[in-house]
């Protein structure tokens, strides 16, 4: 149903927007749609082709951590495998000393 201002009155769950596919395959989701879906920068979306329609579904937190871990593995940012717990502990001590990030300590009262 159209209002006198020319805008379409859609139920709150049926929000539709026209987006453009960029040359590299990227699309920008309108901010109002992202807000309604409670999406944040860096969130992962699962993309599926179902019956000729592309659906985007927010991935779970576990999926996000798996994706981050896979990226770290691709970049070689991992240690191991280890044959024993002692080897892992030694590696943690060795590589912990190489860290250049300052350790945050709680403020004294």
C-alpha cells in the first residue's frame, strides 16, 4: 500500500532495499538494514544461493573464531603441533618473551 508521500508501507520484518554489485563483487548493505539486523563491522555473514535467491545469514561467534583461526594459519601465525605438554609450555615461554606488546596491568588502589 502506498502512502500519500509515495513511500511503500511494508511490515517491519519485510524490509527491502536495492543494492548494486561492484566490479569486485562487493555490495554495500544500507545502514538502516544493518541496524535492523544488528550487524557490526567485522561480522561474518554466511552467503547461500537458495532457489535463485541469495540469502545472507549472520554467522555464529564460533564460526567467526574459526574463520579468524584459519586466517592466522594461512599467515603462519601459529605454533606446534606439539608431542607433549612440556613442549607447548616451552614454546609459550620462548614466544612470550619475544612479544613486543606491553602487558596491561591493573592500576593500584
